[in-house]
């Protein structure tokens, strides 16, 4: 077995043995319909979706913000963690992705709690801030990586002490640490990580991962004040 075949096999093993709560047909259907609609296959893996859900539960999150909806797969994992009356806002640039997501989210029975806002997140975020929403307990940043540092700035504005910010795809096959790599996505992610390391209101870490999506990783940042 190649390394990547092993990573697939272990993700399947984990899904089979650990993700054993009542089978969530809406999650499987969300992936099927996203695929059928031609959306790129870049949703979080099932084990990572479950991690997001557990993090939201540990946070006792009542208000969740997601940047980058795609077909709503991670949205459903997070939405399932919400208590009654909890709310999730997800920002998506592509109307086609948002349409698929809205259907997937409704099928999951989350349409009352989840709102998908269409537009460039850097346009939607100032509008959202103008509404003075309650602080978000968890922010999941998973959109265009070039803007990751800007998304971190907005996440800081929209959270309060104890909030958790999760930043996806920070390792990208190790490119983050290759100083010769000046890909704008990598540069954007480095700027976001530098912010976590240097901002007085943030403390955090990053974890490398392997799995069905290859070699990547995520960062966690806790808001201090
Ligand atoms: N969180 C999803 C995957 C998101 S993929 C999941 O795990 O299921 C990244 C998404 O970000 C894509 O749908 C892409 O259209 C969207 N995106 C890209 N640029 C964006 C922007 N400027 N504002 C908002 N969304 C953006
Ligand atoms: C890509 C984006 C993602 O958010 C992800 O998890 C994997 C890949 C991409 O744009 O290639
Ligand atoms: Mg991602």
C-alpha cells in the first residue's frame, strides 16, 4: 500500500469504528449532491468534521461563524453541535455553491438555525459586524487562503475572551515552512499564523494531519481577551 492509500484506509477505519453515532444520512447526501453538482471535492474529511463538531460542543458554542461554505458539509457537522436557539452564519462567494449548500442544510433540518450569506467574505464581514451580533464562540475559516490574515482580523473583531478560531489547510504538503514558496495562498496563511503567534489577544497552535485529503493541517487559536 502506498502512503496515501494507507491514509485513506485509516480515515475509513476511523469513520467505521469511531463515527458510529446514529448514521447521518444528511451528511452523506450533502457530499453526494455536492459531487453531482460539480463542486470541488475539498470539504473536510469525516473525521475532521467530527473534530469540528466536538470543538463546538466543548466550546458550548451558541453562535458559530464559518467562512467558506462550499456544499455545507462542514456546516452540517458544526450545525449539529448547536443547542436549541443556537445560530450559525456561513459565508460563501460562489452562488452555485451556496445554492447546493442551502438545499443540503435544509435536508439536514438545520435551515432554521443556519444562514448562508452569498458574497465575498470581505464584503459580508463588515456588514455582519454592523449588525452587532453576539460574539461568535467558534469561527471556522476555510475559504480563499490568500485572505487568511484578513479573516483572522475579522474573527478577532467578532469574538470575545474564550472564543475559538479554527483555520483550515495551514500546512499544504509542508509548503507553509518552505521559505522559497511565495504562493499567495501560502503567504496569506503564514501571515495568519504569524498573527496567532504575535497578537496579544491570541494564543494558538497548529497540527499537521494526513488523511483522505493528503498532508495538510489546521491551526487553533484561542481568544484571550
Ligand atoms: N468548509 C467547506 C469547504 C470550503 S471550500 C467544507 O469543509 O465543507 C472553500 C469555499 O470558500 C469554496 O466554496 C469557495 O467558493 C469559497 N470562497 C472562496 N473565496 C471566497 C471568498 N472571498 N469569500 C467567501 N467564500 C469564498
Ligand atoms: C482546497 C481548499 C480547501 O479548503 C481544502 O480544505 C482543500 C483544498 C483548495 O482550494 O484546493
Ligand atoms: Mg479546507
